C-alpha cells in the first residue's frame, strides 16, 4: 500500500511540475503581450488623429498633395508632443487588416502604396469620396467589389 501511495504521489508531483512550467510560459507570453498592448495604447492618439484627418480630408487629393497633408499632420503632432510609432504612420497598416488587403489585391488592386492608401480611405469613408483615377484602376476595383 505504501509503495502505491508513494508512486501515486510522485505521479501527482510530476504533473504539478509540468503544470507549473506551462503556467510560467503562459505568464511570460501574457506579460509580453501586455507590454505590446501598452505600447500600442500609448500610440493610439497619433494613429487616430492621423487616420481620421486623412480619411476625412485627404481622400480626393493627389498623391503629392496627400503626402504634403500627411507631413503637415505629423508636424503638428510633433509640435504638441504626441507620441508616434517609430516606423511612421501608415493609413493602410493602421486601418486595414492584412486579409482585407489580400482580398483587394485579388480583385485587381495594384500593390503600390498610393493606391493602397486610396483604397483604405475609400473603405473607411462614411460616404463615397471623390475618386480621381487617371490610371483607371480604382473604377474597376470598386466595380469588382
């Protein structure tokens, strides 16, 4: 009887150690995710200001004017010490899920950054914005969706 109790206790102790190791890994993973979320939360105001201003005001602008507008918004945020991502602000990266971007490309949207930014603005706009389409790319893309 004593031998069986010792074997049973050793078995339980082994499972307890495995559970403890699993929980330690989970704690490390959750701590890492929490620190990443804290960083994202700190940058949320800059992302919101940048994307809202571009979606609301810069949709019909040409690529050059949209870039100047973006630079102006970033300069204003710098003057007011709004923390920004180190890799810069990018409307499609902030607003659009990668799976949605892939779907757009499957429907014929080119992969250049200006077209992708225009598609993100078009997708997030509350109404259909003016589409300036000299290459006749967006018209076909909108009809394909």
